[in-house]
C-alpha cells in the first residue's frame, strides 16, 4: 500500500460518520423516477449530487438534460470528470440516484424516506440501490483528493443517471450519441451485491429484460356482473387465460421460439457456481420465505435466477380494488408482465415473439393491446483484463478472502451499452447483501459494507494507476 | 279510476319538478356503503329520507341501527308506517339509499355526485339504483296523502336499507329477528328494470350470489423480479392458474358439483323468453359493446344471464398498479371473484364447493386464503296472487301495454328474506332501463320512467285497496 493510499483510507475512516450523514440526507429525497409527481424530487437529488461532486474537487460538473421529443420528461444525467493523471488510465464511474417506488408503505418498519440505523444497517428506499453504492464512489474520490493534495491517482469520469429504475433511456441515448465524451479504459459499476456476507464478488453477467403491459378490453363500459355475467367478456379472466398460456405450471415459458437462441453458461461457470456457498433450503427460508421455491425443474436456483429466462406478473390494474365488494365486470384490465432474458436473446426479438404470442392466444370477445414499457440487453462481461485483477486484489486487501465470480438475475441496462458502445470492460463490483430488500419494503445497506466498499474503491483506483 | 286516484295523479303531475329537485338533493350525498370513509354520508342520506317520510305524513318514522358485534359499522335502516286503512291490505315498500362506488371517475361525463339532466335523463350514481326508484315510492305516498286528506288507501310499511350494495346483512338480521314488526300482505320492491323502453315488466326471479376474495401469498416480502424471478412464486401467476381452473374458456364453471342441484326454467318460461323483443346482435352492440359475447354455448343470452350460474373477476389488488414499471414479485395478491347462483343452489353449499376447489387447485409454492365477503339466495317468486294482477293492471293503465314477466341476473338479497321469513309475495316492479349503466360510469334514470313509476305505484295502491 502506498503512502497516498494509506492516507486516503485514513481520511475515509476518520470521516465515516459524516459520510453516513450525507448519505442519509440524499436518501431523504424521494427521487422515484417512475412517478411523475416526484419529478421535482428526482431533480433535487441530481442537484445534490452535482453540488457534492463540485465540492470534493471534480471538474466539468454538470447536469445533462435527457428530454427529447421521443423521450419526454427525461430525468437529467449527472456528469463530472478529473482528467489530469496523464499517464494513468481513465475509469468511468457509473451509478444512479433514482429509486424504486416505496409501496407497500405499511410494510416498512420505519418510513422509506426517513433513513434509520438499526443493527449496523441503514434502512431507506435507495440505501443500497443505488444511492448508497453511488455515494461510495463519491466518498472514495473525496478521500483520494483529500489525501493527494487535490489530485487523483487515475483519470476519472463520473456518469450518474436518474432513470435506471425506469429503463435508462436517457443515458442510453447519451452513450450512443456522445460516446466520444465518455472515452475511458474501464467502467466501474457498483449496483450489484456480494454473493454472501464477507465474500467479495464480481458480477460478470446480467439478465436482460422486457417490461410490458397487456391491456385487455371487453365491454365498452363497466357493467354490472349480475345483469351481464354470462354474456359480457371479463378482461381479468381473459388475462388469466393469457398468462397461463404464456408460462406453464413448471415455470417454462410457452412463447414459440423463446428459448431457441439461448446460450447456456459454460461448464466451468456451472462448476464454479456449484462450489459457491449456497444452501437452497436456507435461501428459501431466509430470503424468499415461501412454502416452496418454484421454477423450471432440472435447473438449480442459481441457474434459474442467473441463466434462464423468466416471466413474471407485477400488477393487474383495473376493476375494483378497494375494500369490500363491487360487482363490476370492468371494461378493461391490464397485466404488467416482464420477462428476464439471457444471452443471446435480444429484447427486440423477445418482444416480437411475446407480442405475437399474446395476440394469437387472446380469447374471443376481447381486444388486446401489447405495449413495451422498457427493455435491456442481457450481457456477459469478459474477465481477461488487468482491471479485473486490480479489483480482485483491492477487495482481497479489504476483505481478506478471494473474490467469487457470479452473475446477476437483474438488469443494469447501461452495462450493455458500455460494453457495446464504448467497447470497454465493465467491472460490476457491488457491496449489497442478498437480504438487502432491493425494490421491497425495508431496503437496507449494511454500513460495514458501505465503508468496506469505499476502501475497496480507493485501493482499486490506486492499483489501476500502477 | 276513482276520484282519489285521479287527484293523487294530478298532484304528482303538478309537482314533477319539485320531485326531481328533491331527488337531486339526495343524489348529491355520496352514500357509498362499501367505503368506510363515506359512513357519514350514508347516515346523512338515511336522515334525509327519514325527514321526508315524516314531512309527507308517515308515522313511527325512525332509524333502526344495525350495528352488532358480528356486524360492526352497520348502516341504519329507515322504517316508517301508516296503518289506519282498517279493512285494506298492508304493503311493505322496500328500497335502498346506499350506492355503489363511482370509480372509474374519469369515465363520467359529468361528476357522479352532481346530478345532471341531459336528453330527458338524470345522470348520477344512484339515479336508478336505487335512490330514484326508492323516491318513486315516497313521492307516490306523498301524492296519495295529499289527495286523500292525509290518508292512504292501504296500510303501508316502508323499510329502506343502506347496505344493499354490500350484501344487506343489517336488514337480513332485522327481518329474521323482528319479522313480527313487518307484518304485511305483499312486498313492493322497485330495484329492477323494464325489459325494454315502454314495456312494463315484473321481475319474477333473481340470481343469488357469493362474493369472495382469494388471497394468494408467496414470498414473505415483496422481491425483485430480476434477483428472484425463476425461484420465487408469483401470486398473480398463481391466481391466473386458479382462475383458469375455476372456469373454462367457454364460460363453464369447473367447480365439482356446482351444477348438480340447478333447477332449470320451465318450458313455459323459456317459451315466453323467446317471445320477448330481444335481438342478440343489437344487445351486443348497444349494451355490451364487445367484439363478441361470451358464455356457455347452447344457451341464449337471456338464459345465460338469468338462469345460469356465472363466475366473474372484479379486481386483482396487489403488486404495482401505478404508471410505468416496477419489477416486483409481490408477496401477495388478491382476486375478487364472485359467482351468480340460480335456483336451487344455496350460497352456503356453493361457497363450500368453491373454497374446496380453490384450495385443491392452488399451485405449489403459495398459500391461499378464501374469504366470503357476502352472499344472497337465488329466488323465484310466485305469480298466482291478486297483487300481481293489481300491479299489471296499474302498469297497463300507465303504459298502455301488457306487462312481461322476466327474471333478473342480479341479486336483491332481501327479496329472498321477504319470501322466506315473511312468507309474502314480492312484486319486483322496476322502472330502470337496460342502458341505465347500473354500477358503471354515467348511471342514469330516464325521467319519464321516474314519473310513470310514481303513477304506476299510485294506481297500484288504489287497486290493492279494492
């Protein structure tokens, strides 16, 4: 460890409380990107990040607007750079400042936007996904500036988006249109989790996704089920029929052609996954909590969640959802349906297959409209580059154990764009834990991992420099 | 027509505008019985009716509270009587002052609780179901009092409930426990519709119903569909599987034993139904508006909606129903499912069959809870009594055409209680129209029918007296 590295780590350790307090302030902003009524909060969060990047010494700090005719009401990107480490490589740091909706609110122990510490964890919507992890980058940079007389050991660009939870159209557009402004040697993304506590983890593959809505329209207007039951089509029943024809009871997707181009994991990968400390029954009890796990027979849980496509229903708006009874046959109902995709599926082809399938199985008496809400490519990143070595060494120094290579079941659409458009390796070095309740009530970030993440990133920057 | 009848009709005709204005005032009260936040409005509506019954000359006017330990937050009954027509029979007039929820609000042309006249119709939630029809009774009584020097030609009891739209537990309890206070010779219910415009109609049968909720629980908490998709059970998918196993694509209910005890309509009834002015294609276009009608093959629309049981889904609360995308696998989801029952099914047996069926078909990985929200018996009323003759004569005098006998697809639970507990014939003499949008946006009452209803009831009271 160089003297500068040690000084940066010392700085980070001596400012832990402040770092957490700052993160809490950011978590208090309900920057829910999918809800139009929170657009002001999303911008407020962006401006807070801009202010902090300026304060710590980053340059060219600015908001980049993403609203276009095709993409109305876009949330801004935050950009910053520091490019004075002449002979050193350039790291592109990515994160997002937007968060998921917090519903159902009554299942939170403490309110989602009042960050609360309990048992070494910080509870809040966005604590780990991704404000807390994004803040690790900012605080690692601050520590390095402070310990190095206002300089960084490497060149750094920071690009932080506000639309990750709604598909990331704005950043995708920017990367495609202005990739030249993002020239870098490696991208660092902290938006994933460790496989287990104390087990440093690099994520080397992600599922893609298509998020859709199927709207089913039956009668012209809502009808009384007493008077019209037996003659009027019921959109919810039609949706139930469609859903059961899209996925069978074993979890196998029935869309024609859907599995045709899938590239399975390598034998080496499957062998390494088998060696991971994973107990299916423990996972069922502690993480899922359902009476049984579901999914395709013949595949392990890790294969099913990392390397197999899936289809889920997220909500079915329409009709009467209040307490009590309303005997309505609704004129329309919607199913919010998403599919996770794996290499080498493409969102465009998967959506075309899905749309054709839904249209072909729609029952008589109703009309269906299939909408694509957003999508992301599945990706696998390469591990044969020196930055992977720097990352694993950095984490080994902090955690004392070897890094494991895993995949993630979720989507980080921008990683595909980095790989495809910028043609640079991407390190998904995340510090969440499997029980951090992403996208769910009581989201948390284990504060020890917040601090270990900052130290790992400091060490990574110092090692990349060499 | 006697002099008194003519005078009462003259009174009603000369006060038409006031009668409509009074009805509008009642319609402005959002007495939605299923929504706890409207409990005060429900009571306000009840008190308005009490005040009016007192004003016109009814006696013993009072609210009867229905709240008990088993039935918390009950809405009050309105009771009144006038029992001084010594040798004449006693008519029990029934109506309800509660209404359905008004959602979806954005499909109303004018707001549901701002009654508005357009093209001879009065638009408002509750206009025809049932405030407007209940008001016909009150206004007929007022006209008779006014024309007869403060007397009625018959004895009258009035019983008006505030829980018809939520199953009518309160009135059922009162009829069972205090039937002696309701001694009458015939019940008059105006809560049904005419088969076609200008076609006076008596409804002689009603489907029963059970309204249920199926709650499906999978994971302990909401989960991220990227991380857990492929392992965690999806409650909406489970509900879709359950729904498709309850009813097949032809509309046939698959619950074992469900059809076993059904008593079909008589050959005479089926023949009379075939003679009714009913055009299936016209009905599809003007009333339903869907690309096709659905339901069991081999049965006419009238049979399917009057004399066959059905199963409908009214709403599926749970998960994410906002705009945009949330990639959640919800911990639980609910389906609001009701079944219409026909003679001789019973709600108790049908619910037991249904519950056992749902529990037996619940897919692996989830737990199901089946709840009965409310229920009502199917009924067929007798037509071989003098009151039917008085009613058909009264309507013939007003409309100039013969009365048709139909059934209704909906439920009026109290009719079963009148038949069973009070052992009196019940006349369902309603003046709604098929396109009145009951339980739907833009509910209306054709004002000509409001006035013809008042005159028919005046004449009916005078004929019964004889």
